[in-house]
C-alpha cells in the first residue's frame, strides 16, 4: 500500500482528515457512517469521486473542491494516449454536476482546467494535474490557519466566552483544520473558549455526528443542542458569537450555507449576538450579484422521512428539503477569509477585498 501524500502543513492539521491522496488513488473518509464507524473508501477514477461528492461521502465546500481536484488528477492517470484530453474534460463535466451550490467545486475545477489547457501530452497532464491538486489541498490548510488568526482579531475578546455553530466546518469539511471550527480550535488554543454549542443540524445531523465528534475527541468543551434550542441558548447571554461557514458568498455579501443558518442570523440579531461567517476566498463568487442568484440544491425527501432507515413520518407526505438557505448580508457582522475581513458586508466592502 502506498503512503499518503501529505500537505506540507500537516503538522498543524487537527483531528481526523477527510481525505488521503496516495498518488494513484484517493481515499475518502465515509462521513455518512460517522461516528459509529470510521470507514475509508478508495477511489481510482473521477466517476467514483463524483459519486462520493454527490452521495455526501465527502461534504463541506472546501473538501468538495479538493476532492474534485484529485478526481481530475485520477482522470488524467486513467486516460489513454489516444483521446486523453477529451477523457479528462468529460471527467471534469461529471464532477461539476455532482453538487450545484458549493462554488469551491467550480473554483477548483477552473484551476485544474487552466493547468490542463497548458499541457500538450498525457504524461505532462497527469504530472501537473496531480501537483495542482496537492497544491489546492495545501493552500486550503494554509488558508484555514490564516482565517483563524484574522477571526480572533475581529472578536477582540479578553475574557473567555461561548460560541454557537451550525453544521460541520472542521477538519472533515476542509483540508484539515477548519473554517468556522478552525476559529473554535484557535479560541481553545488561546484559552478564550468556555463552551461550543453545536446545533445538531437536521436532516443529515452533521452537528451531532461530525462536529460534536471532532470536538469531543480533541477535548474541546462542546454541548450538543437541538436546532430549535438555539434561541433559548442565546437568551442566556453566554454566547457572544455565532460562527458558521459558507458554501457560496455573493458580490453583495449574501451567504449560502447549510439550511438553518438564516434562522440563526435572525435570532442572533434579536439577541444582540455577533454573527461571523468564515470561509476561504474560493467560496466568494463575485459573478453573482446577490443571494437570489444562488442555485439552491433540493435533495430527496427520504432524508427527512427517515433516520438511519427508520421511518419517522407518515408515508406519502410532501417534503420540502433544501440543503442550503441564504443569509442576507445585513444580518452578518463579519465575513472572514484568508485575505482579510469584510465588516458589515455589502457591495463596496466585498469589492474592496475581492
């Protein structure tokens, strides 16, 4: 078995990583079966990577983009000397269709496309695309660490406090440290954290299955709560910041993130709790004017009708199951990226940084 190729910053990666690149295959941790089981799935071609992105074996916008990059590298390795370019392009199309909302996916594919366009032979493409995928992975981890530093500057807290987060934005969702959860880790390292309240995050329960698992195994104080308990928690006054990630940020500062994020922003504003979005620059889509332009993925109703295969609703009932919602910029106090911070985001602030 070949050893995984590790990003150069791996010594700063915390927790279980979501992916391992072996040079001729990509192993992905199956996040559908956590925390009960730690199962790794091996991928030798782009089609299997696309399936794992679509089926949420791997999830989280940055991790999806990195996985897609490795998928393109696998397509180059698997291509034949005849028609190699067409085969890689077909793989990129299939990967692009796997999830519609996470802009990191399309950003990563554009990076791979730029490299492919400059290649003249199959061997050259295989080598350069693999190196580019590894670089995307390394760059994401570096960006996570930079965002954590920027975020602490925004908070400017001297006494420890509690935060509330939604979905999973940690090592499992990124290149190995985390966006919003990377900030949580950094707060803990600086002894500025009293408690993390983790929304369970229905219907996939990323908060209870993934976030609580990541934090608990690292000794970071975490309390799991039902999504509907968030208002009651904020009313107690201990939580000073809601910290979330993003799947797409538009030119006016609107943010698409896991369904339920918009509700948290409304609750935070009412309770005078600050609201922070932490995401890499690759999540920003300046080509979209506002959140109204973001395609919102709708998934099958079975995700709401069942829990681990056990029916919890009447058969035949109609289901509304959007994966994401859009939080308007006017409910966000700060958007933090590796490039810097946009305070009270709007068109001018976003253009100033991006």
